C-alpha cells in the first residue's frame, strides 16, 4: 500500500497540540481590522480547537505528516 501524502494546504492551516487536539486560526482576520473592537482583534490572534464534526476529516488530510501526533 502506498504511503499517505499530507495535504499541504491543511498542514499550513492546522497544527496538532501535544495532547492531540487540532487547532486552527479564526477567519475574517484581514478585513477591516481598524473598525473592529479591540477585544475582537485580540481574539483573532488566538487559536481555536477544530469543531468535533471536522476533526476526522482534518486528521485524514494530515495523515502523511511526520512528527505530528495524528
């Protein structure tokens, strides 16, 4: 059976924590940042866990990456 290849777009957008959670950045970070409230901009800088319904799909796309706990 051939080796699984990592989906590079997924590898750039998600990372796996030491505990195995998949983290992502929030969307809409680049548009109209000056108009948004300060606390909202602070939230954009943090990572959020991927929704449970998407975890299986993201793990499958990260399956070929070495060094990650997938």
